[in-house]
C-alpha cells in the first residue's frame, strides 16, 4: 500500500481551496500539485511552497489560462503523474463547460464529476430538482415576476463577471420592473442573463452552512463543520446606523460577494435535523446523478424561528469542496476523529483508505 500511495499525486486548481488540499495531502503522506494560471502563481509557488518541513505546496504546473487544463497535453501530464484531481468552484467557473469537464477531463477526478453541474440553475436537473427529490425545504420560487407577493431576493448573473450574481430586493412586480429597467440601463446585467433570473422569497434568519462529507468507503455521513459567510459590501452596510443605510443604498447596490468565512456553531438540538437533511440529500443524489455525492458537499442554510420550532431552510447547494478552511475551527470533526480535520485532509484520508481496500474506483470519476 505504501508504494502505491507514494505514486499518487493529489492535484487541484490554484484558487479557492488549494492550500487546504495541499496541506491535507501532505499530512496524509501524498505529494501534491497546484495547477496555476501564469501571473497568479505566487501564493503557491513562493509563499506556501514546500521547503523541508515548512510550507505545503510541492509543485506548480503553470498554464496560460485555467481552462487549458482540458487540453490533451495537460491531461496527459496529469495522468503521467498519476494524479487525483480535487475539483472546486473555481475549476467550474474558469472552465465554464460542464460537458467538457465530463468528457474531456480524462485524469482521475475525486468525487462525482456528473454532479457538479447541478450547481447551475440553468441546467436540468439542477439543485432545486435535487432538493425537491430529497424533500428539503428551500425558499419559495417565483417563475413569473407578476406573482411576487412578498419581499423577494432577485438573483441574476452580472454582465462583466458572468460567474458572480447580482442581488437585489423587491417587494412587488412594479418594484421588480422599475429596478430591472434601472439596472439594465446601468449595464449591470443583460436581457439574455435576465432570462435565467431566479426570484425567491427573502428568508430572515441566521445563515449557517452545513459542511458534510459522505464516505462511500465507510458508508457514512459526517458533519465536518459549520460556518457562515462574510460578504461585501452587505456586511459593511448592515453595520451602519439605519439612517445612514438608507442614504448609502440610494447610491450603491448591495453586494453579496464572498470575502471570507466565519466559523460558527449551532445548538445541539439542530444537529439531528441537519443530519436528516444530509442523509436525504445523499440518497436523492444517487438517483439523479449515479453514483451520487462522493466526499464533501455543503447545504447553505437559514435557521428560522418557530412556531412551532426552529427550522432549517436550504437556499443554496455546493456539491463539491466548500472552500471554507475555517470550518476546522468548529468542534464537529473533532467529535468524530479526536482532532480537527479539514476537508482537504478528510479527502486525503478517504483516498488512503480506498487505496488500502483496493476501492479507489468507487471515489473517482
């Protein structure tokens, strides 16, 4: 087993969660490789480069652009190095072609590559289909803006950054029309992007991401940690006195751009309901995208008040590496393993166990 393990290199895109992947691989005895876009490699090639016992990035592979990872010659290099590639959100965004990810990525990929596309609401099946199949509650959707009868959050892809979504609040159809006209005039998004708009009820509660891990090797669901997001400029605006908020909002739009995460904990009474959601998600995923979820996934949720009691509403799904290393600061992985375990290390542990049991094919696609 030791000889086989040493031949494997764990690889990922140089963004999002690459450092966590590299540290986890190194802690479990694997070599690692970060695939970087030229001009964006300094974090990995300089500041966190392995130097004896210092640092965690063993090797960088430089590409002109991230999407070049699908080129046959790059795939050949990954195969020659016997890599297991760990996908993250940046990988999806920069490649921006799920058909190509499924058909042209020929190196081993950890997890179920066919499940990645459900994150995009324009595909069928998508995350809402999966949540429906799992009987998991999510915010009420409005396919027709004329039906808006409550405060709603409108989500539409930005014009300049097609991977980021513009968010704005509306309370009626008239309000929706007025704001859409203003934002189209400002060039915030296009008519084409507006065709894929998502309108959902605005949920008032506490945001908590439940970061799960499903292990096919051990046939169990694990909660590795919980966190919440820090977002610009939403967080800054909400810290202002109310009167100032009103003036600021006249001059700028709320931005929900992710800037970081905060580790949070939840009441123990919420763990059983959260696990129930996770179990149903795993089972539903097996039917929608065989073999279903493998490894990490996150249910981004709002905890809302009763009556009759607090409930969990899932507003977004991450069917891959969650990209929040701070979740290891919560106690949940420690309850399971006797020490804090990052998602990156948990993946490396799974790969090690799969090699030991000669079951690697069960965790890669």
